[in-house]
C-alpha cells in the first residue's frame, strides 16, 4: 500500500519488494527513524503458521534435520543433538512446514535455581530467506522468551499466550558469521569472546520495572544489572557442545 503522494516510494517498492524497515527490529530503533514518514509504503505479506512445541517427541526429526543442515550447510550429529534436547529443551518454534525454527534450551546456572534461557538454534531454509520468514520467526521467539509478559506477546499456537515473565535470552555466534549484523540490531548487547560473540536480549518486562524504579538515573541500571552475569553466561555457553559432525 503506497500513498499517491510518494511515487518514488512506489517505484522503489515494486523493484525491491521489501519493507522500509524490518518488522522484527526492536521498537526503540524505529522511533525517530528517518525512513518512516506519513507516506512510507506498507508491505503486506502472506503469513505462515507458527507453532510452539515443548517435547522432543513432537519434533519431526527428519524435517528438522533437513532444515538445520540446509541452513547451516553442515552435517548434524543427530544422536548427540536430539539426546541433548531430551535433557534441556524448553521449547521449539516452527514456522510453516519446517521453513524456519528457533530452538531454546534451559542451561543450568551455577549461581541461580532458574536456568539460563539459551537460543540453541535459529535457522531458516535458504529457499525462504528474504521472504519475511525470518521476521515471523524472530517475532514469535520474542513473544515466547524475553518479550513474554507483554499484552501483545500472545501466540496461541501452543505458546503461553503472552502469560508469564520474560527471561533474558542468550545465544552465541561465530565472530565471522555474516548474520551477526542482524543479531547486533536485535540484541540488547554483546560480548566478543575470541572466535565467538555472546549476544543477549534482556527480559523486557523486568527491564521496564527496573527502569521505572531507577527513574532519572538513565542507563546506569543496565550496567549494574549486567555486572557479574556476563561472565556466568560466557562460561556456560562456551561449554555447550557442538551439534555438528
């Protein structure tokens, strides 16, 4: 949908078939964005079904393995990978007919009874890269993890319907991974660790509560909150075994 007052935007949209900004970006990055004007085109896409499952027994392992191997272009160590999920799985988000997936595990925390929420795998089939599937997947991931507890975090397809408390979401990526730019834009922060980059997204509901308590103290609360936990996260995720042969 394009305003008649913006013919240049119409031409640009017909050529690129892309929205002005990604729908999975944090709202804070969209405020004051110079790309957004009253005449910015709106791109409507046909959605995909999104389901959340919480048992390894409900995963179609043949389709999941094909998705992961095509996305990462590596051979999955299936026995070790699914055995690990049997012990640690929190939930799996599946978009379409295994067009994309986000696998989140509970990793034991050395200092707390609450486990660390770890994004073990985030993958989209090559044939669906660039068609909006990755944005559908990330929004669903947000609503089931660090965004949980907000009224709009309500995926009814096996999800928690927005009810619950958001948890910090942690993940790692190779330092030379070309996808890292995308992760930088969607994470709260990152820490470089040699060949790896540790990313995290803070539990939003908890972050808002802390922000309200600190009031005019600005962003110092983020630094206080992060003190000590980064070392723990780094220590935990560097010990997670590789899923690949």
